[in-house]
C-alpha cells in the first residue's frame, strides 16, 4: 500500500499538478486508487469508454493501436508517466490500447473525480492542454533519427499568432489583384484581369509557403535530448540538439503581448550556449515540462548507479543478475535502393563513395557536388579540347586534300600537327582534374568509437589533422544552406568540444552524420562511466559481500578479555 505522503510527493514531481499547494496535493492523493497489473495485462482497450486517468507509479506500459495486420506500436511509457487524459478532455472513446509489459503499479483517478479536479482547480487545465497538444503532434510526426526507445515528451511549433503575423504581408498584397480586377471590370479590358489572376496565384502560393514554413519548425524534448528543428523549404535545414545531461537551467522570457496571449520564449541553457524555443504557447507550462524531464533524467542516472551497485553485490554473492541494456539512437544507413550490383558501376561508385564503414569506424567525404564545384573548370577545358580534337578529326576525314597522315616534301609520312598538339595539351588538364579529385578525396571526417577526426590534406602538400575525444562533445548541430544543398541533401555538422568547434563540412545527409556521432558519443560515455564505476562498485561490493558472509560473527556478543593470572592489582 502506497502511503499518502508518498502519493503526494509523486504528484508533486509531475508537471500536470504544478500550481497546487501541499494540502491540495494531499487532497488529490486521497482520491487516487492503487491498481496492480502483471506483464501482459491490458489496462484498457482501443475504443473503450474512458473510465478515468492513469499515473504510472512503478513499471512500464505499451501504447498501441490495432490494425488489419495486428497492431501499430505508438510508445513506451514508464514510471512518472501518465495516460488516459485525452479521452477525458475530449469526451470520446479511447484511441489506443494500453497494456503492461512488466509488473506495474498504477494510481488511478476515476472520471468523476478527474472532472471535479479540473473544475475545482482551473490552473491545471493549461498543464494538461500542453501535454495533450504535444502527444497529438508527436503522433502526427515521424522522425527517423529517433532511437528505438526514445520517446517524445514535448513537441511544439511556434504559436499561431506568429503565423498570423507572417501572413500579414501576403494578406495586404491581395489589394493589388483586387485593384487589377476592379480596373479590368470598369474599363472592360482583359489585360488587368489576366495580370490580377497571375498576381493572385503568386500571392496564394506565397501564403501557402508561409504556412508550410511555419509548420516545419519544431521544438522537441525527448527522454534523451533537447532538439530544435528549423527548416526553410528548398533553402535551409538545421537541427540543433543537446543531451538532457548538459542542461544547466530552463527559463522563460515574455513581453506584454506575450503575457496577454500566453506565449513566450523558453530558454534552455547548456554548457555551450542556449537553445531558444521562441514564440511557444503556454511557455510556463512548457518550461515546467522540460524541467521535469531534465530532473527525471538526472534521477534516472542515480537509479542506474544504484542498480549497477545492486548487480555487483548480487554477483559477489553468486545470485542471478538481470541483464540491463539501454538502446541508443540508431545509425542512419544509406538507402538500400541505391545498391549497385554491376562490378563496373560499383568500381566507379567507389571513386565517389561518401560514407564508408569499417568495423567501428565511419569515414565521411565531402559531397560530390563539392568536387564538381572544384573541378568544373579543368573538366570544361578538357571537354573543350577534346571537342576540338573531334572536330579536327572530322574535318580531316571530310577533307579531300587533308589527312591525318600526309607525306612531306621528302616523301615521309608525318601526322597532322594539330591532332598531335591537342592530346598533348589535354595532359596538363587531365593532371589538373586528377589533382582536384585527390584534393577532394583527401578531405575526410572520421568517427571512431573513441574519437572524431577532421583530416585536411593537400596533394603533395601539407596535412592538417584535428581530433577530439568523442565523450568530450557537448553539443552538435547541422545545417543545410541553399537550394543546391537542400536538393542534394548535404550540409555541415558542427561539433562543440569544450571551447573549440570541429566542422564536418559538406557531408551527405548531415542529419544521419549527426545521428552517427551522437550514438557513438552516448555509447562511449556509457562505457567510460561504466568502466570508472566498476572499480568503485567492485571494491564496495567486496566489502558488503564480506560483511554479509560474516554477519553472524559480527553480531556475536563480545567477551571481555581474560586477565593474566600473574598480574597483580596494586592497592
């Protein structure tokens, strides 16, 4: 049975109940019903009528939705998570099936008590609305860079007032086609009406582009990191992120208009700067959510250390230990549709291979578009000279008095001077082209299990090598700038290491490169922390195991030492 004070403390950790005082939390805690579920038990079914609100005091559940082939997996929910509030607020049936995947303890609030709670404490409604909007938006969006156990807890776009402000210019511009239509109707002329239609189509396209541009920017908090996605269609694409463990503080900034319409900026400060979630609706509630998951990540690290210590002690005592393994974000692999089966095509493709993986080391080169930008001049000159050679050959073939081989005045055969000179002139151009290729190929970026490495080498020249330990990475970001970079999907990944930065410039699929780096970073940190902690745990476990094995001796009554028979007492 969970004590009342433990229930109140549990509620106080969850952002949904921010704003309630201790006595109010205790009043809510009294109404909670404790329920226990075993692994495999269904908590509620899809399309069922909502009976109440659920909070996970301990354990883990799976959220899924039935389909023709079985079910669609939606999310994992763990200790301190909650579910069931959407159907209650929207007065509809359940939109998913929730089942326990391990022994789980639920604190349940009946529907009538939940509705009374929201009615009594109006301050709680924005807390729930922010959570509900986040979950709905998370279900609509698919991000392939998320890890298999990574859960989106908070996701938001800029508020709709910001969208309205961006649409003011297109809306005011509608006056121009309106004027052209009136002019055409009054004068009976067709030209103003035709121009008005063209201008109207352009303005509508502008407005649609503004809406899509607004919908492409996201602020995200998962159970692992804080992320800011920004995208301008065809021009710009970036993702900045920082692990939850690097957060220093979370704050908000609002002005008078923001306070009136309940929007503002949420500032997440990290070791290397800040991520600014600007123009977010309900900024206070959004900041509270981020703080909760930040605190939860820190508490999770403490629990992991305790679990590791418990496992070490069980090993010393010869008891079985359950294997624990956290899955990390996956490596983004190249598309299978690009597989090349022809050996000749494969050999050619390897000349411009942009991502190579050998064991645990991934090597990236700059995109082939960069090579084209570097080598277009020698290649164009080479084609020009080659074209002249073909033209000269065709001229000699068609000419009646000219030939590739002609006899001189002495009767000896000699080749056409121009046909000989043109191939000779092509040789330095070919060398120039090869030099540009080698220069492009020598600029490589490497991610090993331990390091990130940036190598810049000039053919027959200097070599610059920059490296950093992968566990020292504090922040990563990527950008795709310009129409060409957007179309061909290349950009720059920036890695902050201490006070310095390394840049993987012009790499294919910068989002995938960032995922590679972050996965290895997290794996390396976990391994290093484990290696460091193992020594301390081993020492502590040995002491505790020794105590456990000799506890009877330690608890035996102590006897006074016997006196020496030869000793005398002086009086």
